C-alpha cells in the first residue's frame, strides 16, 4: 500500500491525485465488507470439516452458540486472489513518464499553478537507495531519512490520527458478534448484513472525498478540516447506537431467579454477583456445569441445560440437518403461574404412520417463543423420530391462570426485535459513510507533509506505525474489554472457557464508548495537524501564497531577473549619457520593483534554502 500510493501520486497531476488515490483505496475499502460476505458462507460449515468430524455427533448446528465455523476457508480463497492480481504487475513498464505540470500552466492562469495540495518541498532530491552506493552508506542514508521523517511534526501527528482511525477496525472484528447478541441475528446473517452495510458506505465515502478535494481544489489545511468534521459527525451519528438494543434474554439463575418468567410483572432481576445455576428444583439432579446445552422453556426463559430446568422426560428428534435435538417435559424449575394471553399455544404430536414419521405443528404465540428459528423448526415440518414414538405427550392447558405443562425445547429463546435492527442498521450505515469521508484527506496530507525523496520511505513508516499501534493491538484490547462484560463463563474441568452470556447494556456502552473515544481522539489529532500545517505554511509565505514554487522556478526566475537588472543598468547608463539631469536612479528602482512584483507577487523575500 505505501509503494502503490506514492507510485500513483508521482505519476498523476497533483490536483488529480486525491481522486486517483481514493479510487485505488476503494479496493482497500471493499476488502472488509466482501470479507464479511465471504465469512457468512464460510461459518455455515463446521470448523473441522477437513478432519471428517460430523457436527451431528456433537449436537451442533450453526445456530448453536457453541458452533465454530470454518473461518480458515477464506484464507485459501483470498490467497488465490492475491496470486491472480499480483501476476499482471510483472507487465508494468520499468518507469512511467511523469506528467509535466508546465502543460497545465500554459492553459491556466499562473496563479492556479499547483494551487491544489502543493508539496512542502517540490524539488527532487537524490534517491534514498542508490545502487551505486555501498551498503553502509545506504544504511546511513536510511537512518538520516528515518530521523527526518520522525522529526516531521505534521507527519507524525497525522500518523497518530491514522492509528486512531484504523484502531476502530478492531471493533469491526466483533461487529457480527455485537449484532448477534444485541439484536438476536444469527452469525451468518450478521456477517452478511454487515457486509451489505459497509459496501456502499465505504465506496461512497472514499470516492466522494476524492471528488470533493479535486472539485474544490482544497489545500492541505482545508482537507484536514474536512477530515476532522467527518470524524466528529460520524461520532455524533453513532450516539443512537448506545440506546438501540433488544431486551436482555432471560436466563434462569443468571439474569432472573428460578421460578420467574419475563411474562410476570415485577420480576426481580439478578445482579452480576448473584449468579447461581443451582436451585431447590434441580439440586438432586447432579447437573454437569461443564456441559452447556441450553434449552428454551415454555415460560420464555433459557436454561443452562434440560437438567438445570429440572426436566424428567426427554424426547429426541432428528433435526433436518441430521443433528439430534431434544424436547423436554416435566420441567420442575419453570414458572408455574403465568398470566393469560390473547394467543394460546397448541403443540400437537400426531402419528404420521407406523411411528416412522411425526409432524410437529407449532402455532406462534408469545408463550411458545421456545420453539424458535434457532431450532430450525417450521410449522408443519416433519421430524424423524430417533426413539420409539411417544404414545402420549402433555399439551398446554390453561388452568387457574397458569399452564399445566412445563416443557422445553433445545436451543436459546429468540431475542429478535425487527424495528430496533432496522434503526441500528440505518445509524451504522450513515455513521460509516460519514467516517469514510475522512480517510483519504489524511492519506493525501501525509504525502504532502513529506519531501519527494522521503515520501515512499515515510509512507512505509506510516504503514508500520498503523499496523503496530492500530491494526494488531486493537482487536486484542477490544476483545479484553468485551470480556469484562461477561456474566456467565463456561468451564471445563474447573478451567474458565468461553463466555456464554453477556450483560448487553455493559457490552453496548463499552463497545461503542471505546469506538467513539478513538474517533474523537483522532479528530482532535487531525485538528492539531492542521494547526501545525498552517504554521508551516506561514513560515513559508511564498509557497503558501503561490501554491508551491519550486527551487527550479526560483533559480530560473532569478536568472531572468539578473539579466533584466543588467539590461536596466545598461539602459540607465545610456539614458544618463543623453539626459544628464534626469533622475535615472529612481526610474531604475521603479523598474526593478515592477519586475520583482511580476515574478514573485507581493512576497518580501525569496527563500532559497
């Protein structure tokens, strides 16, 4: 990326560079959303599919929280794509012709020359790595260039702002997890949804910023102001994400006490330190805490397992994916008194012929949320029995304002709220679009803050800093921060494993709080870089006024000016000889002032160093 960026900047006109660089970075921006789309298909396959392990023997489906998808498939596909795109680069010419800026000057007014994003020093210095030099001299040259780059205040501050911007990419590693937990979106759908959101926002933001810079001929300081504005606007737009979420999924012994249901009024919710998976209804069951096999009860509560729900009967069915799932009944730990609702549930198990086939008819209602999409069961879906047909199964009956059955189905109770999902996706789309507008201006201004001979080396330094301080550590500390919001951890032989249940409010505040903090910090660093850039321009009044006068231009102009001065002296001599009483010295000084003004405008002096 550093070499490609400087290569483009060296071979296009400076006023067109932002648009070309923005177009090239579209490919960079398309990577994450296309990667999420690719991963949405990859995670549908089990992680150990190459080892011949059948997830059916483990009782796992893609909807199970313990499912691990085949994340490694994407690396083979992307590796093949890298080889295919690298091959055409062998046919690049050894060198490309640099576009002459003089052609533009002939057609436009001279005052417009290089007005758009001038370099800090437009002369071309010696190459950083010269094959004619020895290795030691090249190392000394690199050390000198490194010192020059790291003492460039504008460039260093821009690098730190870039670190803040790319650090938020670490958050996107967990964004599918966020959508899954906060809005109940399955893993594969969350990846696909995030890819669809990121694709248009990234393209529009990157291309749009390049067009704006080119059309309005923004100076480096103006580019940085635009970048800071986009960062602050995206932070403001992200504020609604702090309040958009679905209700916390109730889990017995973790979020609510045993014997309660979210359908009841005045439910006493548990605090983080009050977690206890054992109760009087399951103490005699010797339930295994190392085996997490969640079930959703008819009371709308998720239980750690059928054993923890106090269930005494179990009916096993073959899932359409070939996985054995279970239905439980006689569950003593479920709420025994639920209010009447307008929609009654009816669960019917009818013999489909000789006990070979059974059809499960599910009518959706607020009480039967336990028969959910996570279990993959649809109304009227035929299920193959693994065990002999059950002759009789308890059916829900409304008695005394409560339910006589206490049954549970394999899986977690659904936690979807479509309205909140739509609002969250819209806020995320607009926020990402605004944030994408600030990326290209920072890259272009980094190029303009460097001298030509250190530009490629400096962009390499920037890339290293952004990787070491941004890309690599950000997923680590984002993951550590998310782990602090866990309410229930899995265990294996007494050792802590993965998180099974998060506190959604803490998760949301910590997740978007850190994203917003990084964005705001990056915005202030961009403003500080603009201040340093402006001060540098004020220290070089001629360059800031005329948009970047090169040393070659100054030398040529001074040569022309010297010739003009000699001509003036000769004319003055002749005039004095013929008109001895005329004030030749004053006229000569006026002519010199006019020539100076024509060459350099109102500048008081010409910097030669």
